[in-house]
């Protein structure tokens, strides 16, 4: 019997809400469910939680208190959990999981803030059916995706959500509250804030020149910083070349603003585009929902939007206004298995 079916049967027999630990004991005692896992109660808790998050009011189950579950058909008052971690909550609210999002869910529910081997993480993912995959080596796929995410975030100077400990062990960055790695992370966060403040305080001309330099480092050619025109038109033009095959001409408007860019600016940029040009707006602030909707409008030329945080990511990734000093952390590795 599937764990959720067994859970329903236990609750129907009990006629009252039960803690997931008690639910697990009863289903195992009656042999309604079997598992080789070392933490069956955690598995049951995670499966019920995921079912509630995915199906909402269509789920057979509801939470009446922390760790206490009931049948929705009973019509009891549902417990409203506070969202302590918006990022993780967003993952749990998602209907479809990527391998990395599923890995985060497993680490949150099973690892008890201790590193877990990627094969064990994969076993939980497959057992909970968090990811639909037809691959023959899902554990290798998971490990590769986690390592790639760590590398990309690190190159941008952003904080990865995962930590690789060696010997195939993976943990969550937010578990780290002390030590050298934590101090480096705090330092980088401080530098990111100072970098955004710096580019927000330079002159409009210097800002446009900075964007020209950034585009050059990103692989653009034929870059032209146009004459200042009171931000009324295109500020930088360049051609993005990919593999000497794909050439895309971009027209960029720079907005060194403190308030959000609104939809009329997106329309203005689109109206300023030449033949075969694509538009981009780069700002030190952000974009209103209207501007984002207008930029992605299906019946018009798309306009790429880069906000202040994304701009900082690009500057760090391409070593503009920043320098990177590598530190090598050494861990004992007596197991040759990876």
C-alpha cells in the first residue's frame, strides 16, 4: 500500500488527528506500509507535507497543528504555518520540481542540518516522487546539477544555496553560521551592497561608459556609447556574437534611477529600435510589474530588463569593478568514492 493510502486508512481508523510519528507506527505495526528507510516517520511527514503543498484543498489531508495531520473531509480548522524561509516555501509551493529544488526539499526534511550524500538525496527524491525522470543515472544528474549551480553562483559572487563538502556530501549554505566560509560569505554580501551603492552614485555619463565596458566583457562587439541625451534615447549599442555564428544587435538604455522603471520607458525603448535591433534596459533600481509585462508582450519586440541586483551579478561575474581572490578550503578525504 502506498504511504498516503496507508496514512488515510490510519486516520480513518483513529477518527482523530494524529502526529506523523504515531501515524507511521500504526501503519508499520499493521503492515499497511513497508519501507527500508532508516527514518520512516520523516518520510511519512515529508510525503504528507508535499501532498498538501502540491494539491492544496484537493489533498486528502490537512495540518491541524505542527506535525499533526487530519483528514480534510472532517472539516477541522487548518493550521496556518508561518513562512520562516520564503525561498524554501517557494520551492515547496511549486508543483514541478527540478533536481536542485528537490534536493533542497530533501535536505530541509531529512538531513537535520548535516551533510548528506548525493545518492541518499536522490533516493529520497525518487521515493517521494518529487522529480519525473527517465534517466538511467539520476544520482549523477543531481550531483552534476548541484555542482553546476554552486559554480555559477560563485562566479557571479552570489551565495550558493548548496555546499559541497567532498566525498559526495552536500549541505545547505544557510546551515553555516560560523567559520571561514561564513565570514567569506558575509564579506561578499557587504561588497555587493557597496558595489550597488557605488554605481548608483556615479554620474550618468560614467554609468553609460561602465555599461559599455561590461558589454565588452560579456562578449559584445562594435560597442558604441552614444552622446548623452538626458536619458531620452538609446545610450549604448553593441552586437552580441555567439560562436561566430549568431549576431544580435542590442540597443541599451541606461537608467541610473532610485525608483522603479515604468512601462512607458519600455515602450519608448521599443520605439527607438532600429531595423533588426533588440532592446535592453539596465537600471540601478528595479522594474514595475507593468514594465515587466510590457517588456514580455507577445505581440511586440521583447525588451530585456536588467535590475540593480542583476547588474551587480554581471559586474562581479565578468570582473568589472571587482577583483576575485581565491581561497582554498581543505577537507580530509579518506574515502575514494565520489
